[in-house]
């Protein structure tokens, strides 16, 4: 059997965790730069507030509903996610994080799924303070369905083979994991409304769909075919929208250094290095003379060290920058990711160069682990300072000065 542990309203729950005064109160979390709503607590959902809505448009509604508003605090969310995965690893087998708030796992041998699911739910709640639903079934896709049901019942759910058909008959096709909006119109036109309709889909019809979709259908029928999740990312992107347009090369360069620092930490935490960077600048996309400028550049050798990334980004920016434009956003992407230990050295990389690169890996790893260790990248911009984050909560679990006191 395969399990899925998924935290309910994750970002909003993390914000509530250290604020007992917010118990029962609606909470929303805003995107980077306080742009739009990215997460809501159940109480906020009940008020009819929707995800994706721009903050400025629903401000009055939020005030009227006494909604607590937070800027996104990814340091807090990532740390709570890491803690949860660590606890899960001590209780389950073969734990595979799927997103910041979801992990698949296998059940330890010889356990009764019902007893295990209940115990896991309670232990996770006690040790993290978060409500984490547990769904268990024969395949990952069915475990997703079970998890969805668990959220609306007592918090855990074991979907047994004999109950699968009945449950799928009451699950809308749009709720099935892997059936994206791309397929929805097609499925509706074929008259397939429920997950059970999908599971019973005619073999000949099915052949017209891509293999990933056919796997989803097989999984609904209890055939596990999504064995492992791709855990090596192919790219990371960091972006900022500016509230006041930027015009000079130096100003833009400062924002790109934020991205490099940010991407360096992301890669270092996962032991990855990039071989290519990508720079993108955009003007106001609602204006008639909208411009999007892009350029990519290769690194001399794969790295995750922020100064190495910046050295590649700089000429790319100079190549693409057009003076006189009013830039509204900048993005940097890293591509060609590989695990650090699989990095290719060039013909000219002698012992001393390899040694120096390894030292830079260590420094990047240190900065990645300790966000407050800034000496190495002090001249780099700080994304948190450039982005508007008016309602940022403290880093309760990762910064000494922010640890909440008792009493
Ligand atoms: Mg979730």
C-alpha cells in the first residue's frame, strides 16, 4: 500500500502555528511582493475569498472579515516542511517529498493500514502542530483520492480495493491527480464525468492519449505504474516584479544578484549545480510597447556558488539591456542541473581548479543552510528587501532572535 501525507492549508497553518491568538480566525498569505492571495485557511475560504485574487482588489473584503494577512515567509514554510519530512522518515518507509507540503511513503511491513494511518495522523499532529491528512491506497493516484476524502472526514482514510469503485464514482474527473485542465474539455466532450468513467475508459479511445495520461488511468484501476517521482529538478527560476520601475543597469544588476543568491541556496540545499543561466527582463506587460528581453549564457563549469552564477549573468544582462526602457520585472533561471558529484570537469581543470571549485561548493552549502550567514554574499541584493513584504511574520524556527518566548 502507498500513503500520501498532505498538510491542510499549509502556508496559512504555518502562520497560525506560532500565533494562538489566530485560532479560528481567517488567514491569507500573499505571493511575492504582496501581489495576490496564494494560500487561505479554511475560515478564509468560507468567507468566499479566492486564491489568485489580487490583494489590492480584495483589501476591503479582507478588512471587513477581520482576516489576518501575511506576506509569504518561505524560510518558515521550508523549515516546517523539512521538519515534517524528517518526522515522517522516522515513521514510514521510502518517503518521497512531492511538493513543499506533500510526501508519498510506503507502509512498514506487517502493519494494519487502518491502525497505522490513525497513529501516523496523530503523531504528525502532535510533533509538528500541523494538521496533516493521511490517505492510503493501492496506488499513488488512489492515495491522492483517499487523501482528499481524509481532509473532509477525520483526517485519515484507507481506501480498500473493494471500496475503490464506489469512491471513484463520487469523485469528479477534474479532481483526479494528473488530469490537468488540458484534458478536461476533451473528457467532458467524451461524456466522462467521474473518476470511475475515466477508469472504465474504452481501450481504443485511451490509445489516443499520451502515455502519462494512460498511466493515470491504470493507477485508478489499481495498477501502480508511477513508481518513483523525478527528484532531480531540471531548472529553478527566481523572479521579482518591481513596484517602482527600474531604469538603470546598476539597479537591475542588483536585483539579478538577489536571484543568484536565492538560486544558489536552492541548489546548494539539494546538492545540485547548474551549467547554464538565463536572464529575462520585462517592461509593463499591460502597456502597448511591452518588451520582453532574454539571454542565456553557459557557465565555464557547473556550479551553485552565487558569485559564479553572477559572473555568467553579468555579460548576459549587458547583452540584453536596452537603455531608456522602464523595467517592471527581472528573472534569472538556472538550467542543466546535475548533482554536484556528477559534475563534468573541463580539460583545463587541473587539481588546483578542482580544489577551488570544491571550496566554493562548501561555501555555497554553508550559505544555503544558514540564511543568516551573509558574509560571503554581503554585496548581493536581498530579495526580501527588494520585494514588498509588509506583513512578514518572524522566522520562528530558523533565526535565533525570532524564537518565540514562553509566557
Ligand atoms: Mg496541501
